[in-house]
C-alpha cells in the first residue's frame, strides 16, 4: 500500500499523527515528507530504526544510519526515536543470546544513540521486538538493569516474546517513553515463543489482532500507565502481511477503526473514574 493511501486512511479515522513506517515509506527529503503529512492533516510521532548495537565493528555504519534517520524525523517535527537491537539479520525469524561483553558493547552504543537523539531533540526508546537481541523477559530485565534509556512498551511483541505486558507496565512504568498497542492471539503467540511457529507465519495467521479481539489486558496496561503519570503517545499498530492490495475501505483500516473505538472506550472510562 502506498503512503498516500495509508495516510489518507489514517486521517479518515480521525487520527492526528502517525509513525514514519519502514525506511523509504516517507520521502527522504524532510520538506517533501512534511508536505505529504500536512496534506492529510497529520504530524509525525517518530520512527522505528533497527540498529545493530552489540557488535563493535558495526558501530560506525549503524550510528550513521541512526544519525540520518534521526535528522529526518526531527526535521519533520517528531518527538521519539524508537530503536530495536537488531541481531544483524534482515528478518525477525532468528533469535540471539549474546554474552556479557556484547551487552556492554550494546549499552555503550545505545548511549551514543541517546546522544544522537538529544542533538535532534528526540526521546530515545528501546523496543523489545521478537527476532531481536531484546526479545524475551530475561533480555528485557537485562536492558532495564543495564541502562536508563526509555522503553517502548509494545503489548504485542512483549506477549509474543513470552512476557506479560501488564507485568512490564507494573515494573517499568517509570521508564516508558512510548506505547505501541496491539492485541494478540495467545495460542499463536505461545507457539512462536516455543519455536513451534515462525514469526512471519504467525503474522500471516493473525497473531496480532485488533484491540479487544485478543488476550492482551489492554485496559489494565493503560490504567497502570495513567496512574503512573504517563502522558506520552499511544500508537495503534496493526501488523499484517498482505498478499494483495485491499479494496478501498477494506484491509487494515477496518481493524484500526475497531482498535480505535476500543481504545477510546477505555480512555473514556478512565476519565469517568478519575484515572
């Protein structure tokens, strides 16, 4: 799906902002990207950047990529730079267990990423993501104890990695820099976590669901964050793999509309209860 259609559908749902998508989704020229977003009445929240952080020999190339993309996001008016600790693979099928020396390199390079973010006025948040170095609960715990970088709390990837988003909202509520909301079919997620089903295959089968159609306790996650004083973005994500471009009004836009309605209900109930 081209950027114009995706942005037009986002605007049609009443959304006011979007993330940048994969590199190349928005024009590389900040002025062109800003015009495209403005044409749909949208602003930029930030963007997702996979970065190979645990290998010293990749440092220069990877930080240059971060610098380039952070500069683009900042010029368009974004707030957040979301990074994932890449394994070095092009896909998210492989898992990685790195040694302590590699963790030390990861934290050192992450500090450099934060310096880049600070120069561009962006908050850096690390995204635990299936198929990256920070994928499982013990990876997340090592990240939280090893640095003070903000966390991108992604309800879907946490569950696919075998963790509980409610638990993470409880233990890391003061570290959350941005929230990605998606629901999950727990049965499929458990098969991915156990290595019985590939990640991409699970996405094709619908492991990620519209909010309210899966097993994530979204309301509880939001309640915990609101109680902690979180005032950042809630980003709706509907990860799918399309075999063909959907008809107008069909496809991901229908699922996002369903998620948006569900989320608005949660937020309205929270206001009524004073949360």
